[in-house]
C-alpha cells in the first residue's frame, strides 16, 4: 500500500514539476525529502519496537533466538505472562 502511495506521489510531483517550471523542481525535491524522512522515521520506529519485543522475550543474541517460541500464539502468551509479572511487581 505504501509503495503505491509513493509511486502516485512521485508521478504527481513530476507532473507538477513539469507544469510549474523551476518552482515545480523545488516541489519535487521537497517531496523526495519528505518521503525519505518519513521512511527513515518509520524504519527507526519499527526497529525500536522489535528491540523492545526482543528484550521482553529475553533475546540478546542470535543463539537465544533459537530458544524462543516461534508461533504467534506462543509469543503472545509469553508477552502476556511478562506483562502480568510486571503488573504484580
């Protein structure tokens, strides 16, 4: 879904840049900057969320990852258990 929006936004920016002349080029550059910044922030947030999940599951290295339950249900149960322990403390 995001890639479709990116493509549509880029096509619209190119068309506007063509019809607006030099001002359109500036518009195009600002759109590219905005898309890049948005992508960077989204990726950074995803990595932070993944790190929090790893910490909750006790994953410090790749070797620990093999010991962790792999199904979604098991991971959800583990997270709920950890959340329950945190509330009790």
